[in-house]
């Protein structure tokens, strides 16, 4: 579901159903709520340690600025990263969006900056609304930045605790393609390496496993399978693909790769209605051993936070905890944690 679909849903008159407090949607059995956290259009979250979650959310003092705080997954205690927030206030800003240009009623808003945390939980990397890349230690003591390449849409994937892959998407003829892969290192303005690609279709690139970039090409309608793309990071970058059968016809809302690179968690939308049923499933990289982790139902509800007084809620932001034993997600502005269990059969 993209930004326009979400916001049009929020603005649609007469489509929302009032949901009273006692009818609030439940999370899957075994999941626990550990605190408030924003949805995709308002922020993000990441695991910075085995029991610590980093929450990105809007700053109350500046409509385009964001800030960080930590949440202890055991005690639910929350603390602002004061030193980081103070030092990076001018760089941790969102992208300006004019809603009218997208055919959506409203004024100017700011999307959260795209962010990623290093595997060791020490560094945050993000694409600032100031059109530059920034990487900073969470204590705020070390900060590095460099300009973003113009005319491309970029993604980021950590390789080690010090290096990451920047993917650059370009528009060619009538389609989007993955045009370059750039390996970068913390503290160095020059790339470690840069590979130019030809004829590689763009996808939702969701992680790296065994020196291979993984992506998916999903449909916007119910489907019995999902296509996975595999692109080697070394040698000849020849694109491969395979299909993963789904347990039932569904729209794949998200796929998240475990930190070990050997398991996937799938968020499946089981109908074309955003307030229908959603299921979480665990599998191997090719869909082997797929099993259900839980299910919940999307909701429309009355809220004072929306200009129309209506909001749509669905599960989002699947994140693996270090060690691969827990999974987190956001549902109805709540940060939820669910035990994943053993790896699927291979």
C-alpha cells in the first residue's frame, strides 16, 4: 500500500466504521504490546540491541524534524537519545511532500527519512531531507555526511558493521531499473566499489543473504505466489528469479529477512480490503517450511489525529530482533513483539 492509497483512504468520506475502545483490534496470541510508536507515514523503528528498540518519531518542536528514543522490550521503559537528537536536529529531517500534487486534499507534510541501523547497533544511517547521506553513532559523538546522487532513488543495506550497499534506481524508457550498486564505508566520502548494471528491473529490495541482494516483485491483487529476485554482489551481476507459493491467495504487504539471512517473515493481506484479515508467516528463503505465526484484522476508526477524523490501521514495519527469536511490528500505533520460534524445516 503506497502513500497515495493510504492517504486517500484516510480522506474518503463515509467509509470508516467507528471502533470503540472495547472493540480495539487484538494482536496475535503471544504478542505483547510494549508502548506507543508511530506508523509508517509518521516514523519507524529498529532493534539496536537484544532487548532494546530504537524508535524514530516526529519532533514536537519542528514539523519536518524527527527524533530518536529507546524502548526496553522487557521493562517497556522509554528514554530520549538527548545528545543524538540535539546534535543531529538539523539533519534528521524528512522529505517535503505536497499532498495536492498527488491529488490528495491537504497541505505540506514531511515523510520520515529512510533509515537503517548497523548490525552491531552502533550506527544509524539515513537519507536526510536535506538531500544528503548521514551516518552517526547513537551517542552522537561521530557524524559523517556526503551529498546524495541527483536523479536517482536510493536504498540502503548493511553489509558489515562498517560497510553498506547503496542501491540506485533510475528511470529508463518506460520502466524503473536498478542502475548501480555502490559499496560505502563509514567515514570515507569515496565509494569502496561501484557497479553499473544494465537491464535489471527494479524491485522491493529487502535484504542481503550470502552476498546476494534479495528483492520481490509483488502484485497489487490477490495472488497464489510471489516472485523473488536474486542479484549476486560479486562477479557477473546476473539476475535470477524464483517463485514462492503462498498458503492462500494474498497480497504480500511486507517481507522481512532475518539477520542471519536464512529466514523470511511474510505479512500477507488476505483480501483486497485494507480492513480485512492479515496473516504473519515464517519460512525459509524459498518458502520451505512456511507456517503461520498469527493473524489480525485491519481496522478503520475514528481519531482526532486525522484531518477527516478517520484513520486506517494495518500491521506494518516487520523487524527482526538480534538472535532471530523475536519479531516486532507496529499495529494501531502500538509497538508489538512476537516470539518467532525455531527455524522452518529446510
